[in-house]
C-alpha cells in the first residue's frame, strides 16, 4: 500500500518510514510505502496538523494480491463498524 501525504496545515512535523525520516511541509506532497513500520512526530506547537491522505495499491502488486488486500480491508472495516463499501 502506498500513501500520498499532503500537509494542509501545521509545520514542524515529520514521518519516519522504515527508518527514513521526512519532514512535512504545507502544500508539498510525498508518497511512501506505509506497509513498513512508520511513526509521525510533531514539534511545531500548532493546535493541530491536517493532512490529506490518499491510499493506493503499490504498482508491483499482482491482481491476486490486490484482491486479497481488498478482502482483508473489507473485513477490517466491518469489524470496527465502518461501511464495507
């Protein structure tokens, strides 16, 4: 799974994905593989940060792998009471 991160508000934030650190800057998008261990950090002092997140399939996934992931995510959404659509 790849995720596009587009910071809309808040400076002084970063994400670390698989040991690689990236700072977020408002209006500057970045794409990362968030299937790796990742964490976010904020030291900017803003009341809140706002990000637009867009998940999409990694282009190296096979059709079978995508179907398996879709099945997993539908089940996970149902488990937490979200629409499985």
